[in-house]
C-alpha cells in the first residue's frame, strides 16, 4: 500500500474511532527457521483478522536463548512489534486471546463510548475463554461453599 493510501486508511479508522494499539508479540521455537516462519505467519494472519487493520510492524532479529523453559536447553526467540486498529472492544479482546501478546498499549482514542451490547459480548467472550481453558484442564473458576463466620456481636 502506498504512503498516501496508508495515511488515508489510518485517518479513516481514527475518524471512525477504532481502537489504535501497539502490541508486542513473542514467539519461541527450537529452530531459527521455525520461529521466523511462525512470526511471519502470525503477522499475516493478524492482518486478515476480521475488524483489524495492521498498519505497521517491525520484526526483530531472532535470538538464541539458553534454558528458556524447563526441559529445553536452547531455543530461538523473536519479537514482533505491531501497530494496528481494532474495530471495537470485542475485537481487541479476541486479538489478545488468540495472539497472546506480551504487552498491549492502547494509543487511542483517549475516550470511547461503548454500547451495552458490546460490553455484553465482551463479557460473554471472556466467560467462554475461561470455560474453554477449564474444559482443556488448564484453569477455570472454582466455586466452593463459603465457610460461615461466627456472628460477632458488638462490632
């Protein structure tokens, strides 16, 4: 996309009050080729994500990391910095859930009016994510009966 067209697309998203954000995404793999192809694929997929407009990205050099996790002697890490616009709050939540950025910074707008339906959809998406983790056996919400506290009169 040429520079003038890119500026027009950015200004259009700002005018429509899309959420502008910077994301730092890290990938880790045992081979340099795998981490590099994974990061490239990740950015391509993020660029096609519904309700997302990626306007800038920088992929840092893959670096060798010693003992990045238990049982792995060495692996390659690569970080991508991505600037994008997301149509709404639910889209930002989905990006965060699907791509698991290490950091997210909201650039703009400074204020955003959110309709009740969007809040409801966002809460339902978050609840679905928690249930998905619980079904996979990696987390969830545990509900246990509360212990009754003795009644303390005089307080």
